[in-house]
C-alpha cells in the first residue's frame, strides 16, 4: 500500500489516496484514533463516485469511524473485462427494451465481479488494519450488495454490514446469503429503476442473521434520504464497539 | 373528558387516567410544555397493554412528547360486539387449521372496528388538544394499522404517523391508503405470526405519501427491537415541529 496524496479537511478528517498494487483507493481517518474501520462499497468508478463517497466517509468520520474504499475491477482506469462489458451492454439493451433482465445476464454481470473484487477487498483490509490508528471490528457499507454478501460470508473481520440493495443480485448470491450471520442493515430504494424490488426482498429474507433490519424509502437509486446516514452511523455504533 | 386518577413518575412524567363518555383512556405528559401530542394505537385491552403502552409513552415523553390512548370498541370493559367476536373466532379457527385467512373474515374483523374507533379517536383529539400544555401537530403511533390509515386520511390534525403493520388489513383499507399523503414510518416484524407479510408490503406500496419509510426487523409480533423506539422519536422530531 503506497500513499500518493493527502489533504486535511476543515473538520479534521485526513483524506489519503493510495494504490494497492495497481488498484487505487482512498482512506479517510478522523482526528480520533484508534478508529474502527468501515469499508465503503460503491458501483465502480471512484472519480465519478468521489463526491458521494467523500460525503459518506466524512459523515462516518464525524461519528468516529475511519472509512476506506478501493476501485472495482473493470472500473475507472482499471483494465476492462470483455465479459463484463458484454453483460453490461446486454443489461442496458434489456432495460431499454423494457424486457425482464434474465438471470443469465445478471450472473454474467455480477458473479465474475464478486469473484475478483472480494479477494482485493480482503487484501486491502490486511493493509488498512496494519496502519496505525485503524482497528477492527470492521464494517462494510454500501454496494455492490453481492460483494457485501460474499465478504460477510468469507471475511470474519467484518462484524456488521449496512448493505445497499441497489443492484441486481444473482440467485446463487441469494443462496450464499443464508450463510451470513452478522448484524445487517439493508437499505432499499422502493422505486429504484436499476434494481428488482422482489429480488431485494427475497435477499433480505434469505439472510441467516438473527439481527437484520430493512430500511425501505420512497425514491429512486440516488434518492436515499439524508437521515439514513445517521441511521447507518447508529447501526455501526451498536455493533463496532 | 374527566380525569379519574393521576400519578407522577420519577422521570417527571405525569400519567392521568380519564374517561371520555364511556371510553377509558390514559394521558402521559412530560415536564416540558407545551408538548406536541402522539396518539398511541394498540390492539385493544388497555389493562393488558398498559406496561408496553406506558413504556412507549415515557420513552416519547423523554423526547418531549405528550402521549395518549383510549380503549378500543369491544375491548377491555367496553361492550362486546357479536359481529367482532364471531370474526375473531373465525380468524382463530383459520389460523389454528393453518388455512389462509380469507378477505371476508378480515373485513368482518377490521372494518366495523375502524368505522367505530376513528370517530372516537377524533373526539378524544378534540378533548386532548383543548387541555393546557398540549398542542398540535399530532402524530399517530402504533396499530391497529387500519385505524391509523383511516385517521391519516380523514383527520387533518395528524401530521405524521408511525404505523405498526402487525395486524390483518382489509383490501379496501389498502385502497384508502392511496389517499394518505403525510410522512410515514411503517414498522413490520418480518416473522410476525398474526400478520400477512405480503399484505403489509402491498399496503406500504399503496400509501400516497411522498416520504414513507419501511423498517422491517427479524422476529415475531412482540419482538420489536428497542432501537425502533429511538427511531420513532427521531421520525416524529423531523415532522412534529
């Protein structure tokens, strides 16, 4: 892990960009240390997502958490995958034609991404937890929700997850979700155009966790109400101490 | 409205029992005044429900709200209705036999109750808002959810509602819900045995409100997590000022 730039905000939060091998990432740390870490998921494209990610990270930092994220495979400046590009084109075509999105397209779109991303996030976690001032337990927050599901199953250092049900979910991931046992807060935008509401509800139902909460709000993909940021902080406050 | 007894708790909350004509009720007021009022719904049987209602009321009072409730028609010491008793017996029989609960039973069980209770709650609201130290806007919190829906439609003094989706809902009430426009927080126990999950989701979908939030938690009817009490207070804090 190599830090490439840093800036400190008025609120005392230190933002550091880094690379982990070829993978770019960003780490935000609050003034208080040691801070429990929240891994922040996103749909890929760190530069495009930066304003929203930085806002989420600084909101979490205000509550005492460090936050970090890395670029997804095939996104930003990372090499494209022909399989993923084809799946994305097929998804777009189905949505534009108003056709149902087939399981086969969802599998091609999401499963290779999960297979590649999850080991990268675990490697990032190794590097982040080796830094001074950052400690476990670790939370995962955001999407791609299938990445969050797999991480929650395979990564014992993740103690709680706030998952954004804002993307299509392969049926095999819904099956994997039965093995998740950590506390969950699942966020669903009720009118999300890039999602399947019933699939999100099926996924919530499948999770094996004894404590799981669904927060569904009116509005589309990017319309998550501001108060959900506070709710997420309170959720992590209950589980990352 | 006639006060019949009062006691003051250690936390400064004043609890007064009252009768409104033949209907018994309870009013809890915080030390601070004037306080916005939350009407607390329940399934009927004030004495049986008292410990939970008093806990909810004092939690709300700690956040600055007055809270009040009245007995439902046909419950507690109030005269029984033959129609409701028959419907309740039919419901019990269907549940014990593991049969689906028919729309016809749900209609007989809930619609006469809503028709009788809603005018009573509005009369109680008149009397409560005439007391010194209590003011609008008013919130409704709890169940029977069909009573909350009808109140939200017909009673303009109710500015926000935290509804507990813990009872069967007639299809005509789901239609009425389209006319609800106030902010809503709907609470659903995911594994509630005395409920129909899909019906609760259909009801949430039907509400016409621009701001509506669903909180679903694992567990049965009486297993609402304690943190939902804080969430409800924060919801009312956003809307009853």
